[in-house]
């Protein structure tokens, strides 16, 4: 490979796998330059991409910051392409928020790890206040939210929560939040 795209962490610290980052960014650039062919990378792919951690990898904050900017660009392009059914997406997000605390998402399985229910429900209250009342919450607040571990049925399963938060981010972006 040629010059590094980002600063490295050093030999004794871990960062994102350089090769994986470079391959993803090359693919994103090809899709961007080609106008975004069907089946290509979307803002969702950029938001949910994950990389392995390696010694002497790329510094995580630098890569994450670049991914945020790339995601913003893809969202902007997707919005110009036409609002597919944004109102339906917003209605689905709001409907989940109307559920009672502790009942918004599927519970974890016996001995499994998930997200602490109280933490997720608190973020859901903040999302509701933002979407309904216009109270301050940013896309980055949702995108970078962290939850404590909830074991077994004392936690929500991670995948449905993560998928829902992706939809919340989409709705907030489309609203210009």
C-alpha cells in the first residue's frame, strides 16, 4: 500500500485494521463516483460498517470522523434522489416510542448479553422528546449512544435496538435534526 490514509496507533496499541478500512473506503469511493448503483453502498452501510482491531492500526476517532462525513454525503445524495416513504419510517419510529418502558424491544435470552433496559428506554424518551417536542438531541447523540450490559431477560436484545436506532438516525437526518 502507499501512504497511510490516517494516523496509526503505534506498535503497542490497537486501532482499526488498515486493510479493511482502505478496502471499504475504496469501495465507497467507487460507488460515489459511479452515482450509487443499485446494490452499492448506502448511508446505512457507512453507518454500520465495522472493522477488526489490530496493533498499529488506524486511529479509531480519525476513521470514525471520516465515516461520519462520508455518511452525511451519502444521506444528502439519497435525499436528493427522492423521499421513498419517509413519513412511514417516521410513523414506525414514533410507534415504537409509544410502547411502555421495558416493552419496546425483545428481551434477551437466558444467560445472553444485551443492552440494559433502563438505558435504552431513557434514550427512547429523549428521542421522543426530540421528535415530538423539538427538544435538543443530535444525530451524533443517537449514533454514539452507549448502553450498559443487561444480562438475560434484564436486557433488550442488541440487534433490534441497533436496527431501530439506525432508523431513528435516518428520520432525524431527513428532518434536518
